[in-house]
């Protein structure tokens, strides 16, 4: 079970971090996708953002590529129709 802040001060300490993540997401969507993300694509875009965000400070890029290829081999293919929501 996740730990929740017990006081208002603990909660307020986490707000700047949430704001930073939201700002990075908005900047990434605006820069990488130039704001042209449809609702049907949003799930995949958020997955990609999460992947990049979680690995932004990694020191072992080679291992990241290995893990990405490992995951790609374990997951079945996704068709264009599935991505477009069709």
C-alpha cells in the first residue's frame, strides 16, 4: 500500500514535483508532437513520456536499450488501426 502524507505540510512539499512533471509533459507534447495528439493516441503518448521520464537520469544507456528490446520481444505487435483507435 502506498504511503500517503499525514499532514498538509507533507502534501504541499509534493506539489512542486507534480507541477514539474505536468510542465515537462506539456512541453514534451508541445515540442515532440507539436500539440497534435489525438485522444485516441494519448495513451501511447503517455506511455512513451513515462518511459522517457523514468529513464532520464539513467547512467547505463546500453542497458536501457537492451531492456527496451527485451520488452519489445515479449509484447505482441500493435497495428496502426489499434493505435488510431479503430
